[in-house]
């Protein structure tokens, strides 16, 4: 019942938690994109030399 004491409803707490989760997913997605892009570029560079 701590949420009722500080004026937050269950819905507000839920939205805050989901927002935090989405932000973490976005950060994770950006790092994955960078990893995949670097791997592809590395592979392409390797072919040109070979």
C-alpha cells in the first residue's frame, strides 16, 4: 500500500515501470545495431583483400 501513500495509482506505477523498460530496450537495440553493422563491414573488407 506504499503507492497509495505517495499519491501514485497502480496504473501510474505500471506506466513508469513500462517506460523504464522501453528505454532500456532502445539502448540495447542501438548497441546491437552497431555490433551487426561492424560485423558486416568487417566481412566486406575481408572479401576485398582476398
